[in-house]
C-alpha cells in the first residue's frame, strides 16, 4: 500500500531530558520556529486545537469559518465561548487563512502551512499565527501546536493560561499562581520529535515541490499546497474502491460541517463546499514517494480518466 502521508519514527532516550514536561528543548523549539517564520516570540501547546481555544477564549465573538474544515477547529471555537457562521471557502485547504479579525489584530490559522518568514509576509506585529504539529502536518510530532507573534504581552498571557494559570519558573514551587488556567502546554517529547522533523523540513519541502509539480503536470492542475494534494472525481465511492484495489491510500479533506446535524445552521447552501464534500479526495503526497510510486499513482488515476469515468 502506498501511504497517504509519511510519519518519521524515532527512538527517544528519555534520560536526555531533565523533565519530561518542561525540559529546555521546549523553549529551544519555540525559538527556532519563531526565528524561521520571522516572529519575535512563540508559545507552544499540547495541540493546535488548544492554541485556538486559548486564543479565542471568552471573546464572545461570531467567528466566520469555512464549512470544509476539520471539526476540531469548530469545537475549539464553540467550547471557548464563541458562536460561528459558515462561509463557502474551499480554497484555504492546505494553506493558511484568517480565522478572525478583531479591532486591532487578527488570528491566522496556519495549521496546514509553515514557510520561511511567513509571519512577516502575512501578519502585523500584534497578530497571532497558529501552527500545528499533528503527526501528519508539515512539521509533525505526537501532536502539539504553537502561536507566534511580535506582541510579547499576548504571548506571555497565553503561556500563563497554558501553564495552569501560573507564571513560569524552572521549579514548580517557584511559580506564582495568577489565575485558574489550563494544562495545555507542550511537553518535552512533543518538542523533541517536532524539532527533529524541523531539522529535515527544508529538504522535505524541496522534495514536495518536485512531487507537486509532477502531479500538476500529469493532471493539468495548479495545486499549491505542500500539505495535501487533492483532486475531484465524478464518483468518489467508486474511485475509493478502485484505489483500494490498486493499493493506493487516500483521504477525504474534508466533509462539509454545515451539513452535520451537530453544527448545522438553517440558512446555509454553500454550493462549492457541498460539491467538494462529495467529490474531493486526497492522494498520496509526502517526501518519501519514489519515482516509481509517482508513475504508478498517476498512471492508475489517468487510466480511468478520473474526472469522467470514476
């Protein structure tokens, strides 16, 4: 079976950490990501979902979100005390998008994209940009998330919220309890795995660009994501059966949330989202694909004229 994603394996000697939760590698990783994207400060979390939750907690805003979206994002919006409405945006998938704009700053959800100097290109100093280190994301780990900004006050407050409402100190008994917070910080093992994958990231992106260009040429598409490669097929159920028969993995990114009974709103049609929800499928896209894999995948898909027969 040709895998949809590649997830690197690591054997970790936990003796290298002074503390499995708060070793210095967490801060080192935060600094490296901040430097890479061109931000001054960073704070890490146990997941990007928790990062969104803390960035939006008790704002009591109405957040406009794409219907084609991972449900964890919408869950974080709701559980943090906000409302939501859906929009018919399908172009964000695999890239970044503005999650919400407040009076004097915005939050950018970049869980599926991380690029050199990205914060400089997409944000102002007081904005917040969120990254994910979920295993299948561009820089994967055993989950994790991060917020970067040039606004030290926002970063320090988020760090306190994630650390049980405490100010940071090397020893737990030296921390000052400032308010009731949450246990949402990134641990040392998460930081270690993400950091190791970050060291390989530039080479990974170079390989993904070549694979993306190969697919685009073969399929006559202009996909630009370095996280997912999605195509539309006429009959997805038949296409999935065909991929399984030919040992090619697939993914569906994503089902439209506005049609789900849990999240349904009464006044949404969202035709593009409904179409993608029925016809879009992700094919294998990772840095370990060989030339043989690529020729096999494209031949099998083109053999059935994927936009017509399947």
